[in-house]
C-alpha cells in the first residue's frame, strides 16, 4: 500500500511526524506538505506563480504552496508511484461543523477524493498541549480497515479526536457535520501611516447540541468519523423541483 501524507500545519509539524511514525510498516509512505503553516486556506490553488519543491528528508517533499497544491502535485506526477490512500493531518485544532468549509486539512483530503484516491482528514480538537499519539494510533487502525474494505469513490472521512489520553477516550462514532457558532466581529485598526487595516476572526461561541453530530461526539469524549462527499448538489431540493419553471428568453 502506498500512502501519501499531507497537512496544512507544514511539513515540520509534530502532527504529521506522528502520522509518519505510526504508519511505518503499513506500506510505502510519502510526505508532501506545505513548507510553512497554511491554516484556513480551504481549497485554494496557487495559479498566479510557479510552485517550488525541495526535499525535507527521505520520502519528504516541502512545497511553497497550499495543502491542495501539495496533493495535486503529488497525485499528478511529482511522486514516482500513485498513492492508494491520502491521509491529511494531524491538524492542530478541530475541523468539525463549519470548520470543514475553511479547513486546509480537509481540503487536502477533498483534492485526493476529486482525483480518485480515498482520503482521510485527521484533527486533534485542541489549540494547546498537543499530544498526538491517540489520534495517530486510531488513524493507523482506520487505515488498516480501509485497506481491507476500501471507500466509495469521491468520498473521504473527516476524523476529529478529543484531546484526551487514549484510556479516557470512550470509543468512536460515525457522525454527521454539526454546526459551530462563531462571533462575527471584524477588528478595524489604523497603521502608523494612517491607513486602515482589518483582522478577520471570531470568538468560538460553542456549538449546536444535536445528537449524532461531530461536535457532540467529541464533546462527549468520542472520536468523530464523518463521511464527506465532493458532490455538493442538494439532491433533496433537486428532487423537489425547488425552482419554479419559467420561460426564458
């Protein structure tokens, strides 16, 4: 099995190094990741300049681009072989609920799914005191199950692990995407030359307490595994013919 690792925290992040260590022995491992932190890049591609790649060790390539750039390059010729699976992470911070839309970690996995390769995105739900071992061990187990049974085309798994010791994690649950609440404040300031600038960012105000969601599972001490698809069509509304017919032109 050939496994490609990527992330949005950068190739030197402890999270991706933990994955490398725990997936050794499961197959041929390659790492292609940004050369620096690329958080909240979503599915951005670098189109306005060339990308540069340098070796960061055996089987490790650093790209001066986004997580999506890394996976696209890796799967379209940068590597000597085509991976059977892509694992993105382990991210420093959650990717539950609305985070999924903005996440570079998840977007790396989405790019793999778009290109026909099964993928997993893995995140540790904390912003401090990072201990990746439980998340890395669970990922290795999940990889072995995917190796046995595979995943449907254009599907990826979004995994979120609570920041608990392994013995305190209650288990894992299949979940759906939840809803997080953020403050919408934008901070306006003035630089020394009198020009205005802005900081975008909102305080975490919690989440909707709904059973079966990724947010709720992690809150209750479970690992959340959410199957995602790259087809964004709302088939329910499509089948209900939500747009009234009209003649045009």
